[in-house]
C-alpha cells in the first residue's frame, strides 16, 4: 500500500521554514508501517504550511498499545499534538489529516491529541486452524 495525499493537501508550502516533527522520548515504533510513515508525511506537510511544530506522543507504546482492541500495538495507530497546546491549531491539524489522508484512515480529535489509525480492513480475520 502506498499512501497518497489528496491533491488539495499539496498547496505551496511556506518558504524559508523547515518542517519540524518532534518525538516524545517515550515513543516507540516497533516497525515503521506505511500507515505510520504516511501520517508522518502528512503531519510534516501541515507543519510546513502552518509554521507549527507537531509532536508525536504515541505509536507502539503506553497503556493503549497493550489493549487487544488497539491498533497502537500493531504500529497502525499514532497520536499527535501541536507544540504550544493551542486548541485551534490542534483542530486545524485534525482537519488537515482528516481531509488529506485516504478514507481508510480514521482520524479523531480525542481531547488533547489527534489519534490516527488505519482501519481499512473489513470483515473478520480468519480463524486459526
Ligand atoms: Zn491513539
């Protein structure tokens, strides 16, 4: 699977600024899935356009990764915040990711962070024999 951002997300970036993605020290990535890489690319594009740094606060770590129902434990979910904790900037990041990532991604504003996961699978997993 290749993550392709929609055309409306690829506007002219602000000139003279480097994109900044930050990672909390406790963040762990078991395997850099295309889901994670695609979200990082979209977040970097938003950061470049907005001038606001984005911090990755969780991937495959923390209590949520241990839950059997969470995709964090499979490197298929990622939590992000905007540096400075401005609610309108977090809302703008949420809207951008929701608009620019493929429809198979779930993008939710969960209070103080944006949660993104790839839930494009449908149907039930085959039972092991
Ligand atoms: Zn999450």
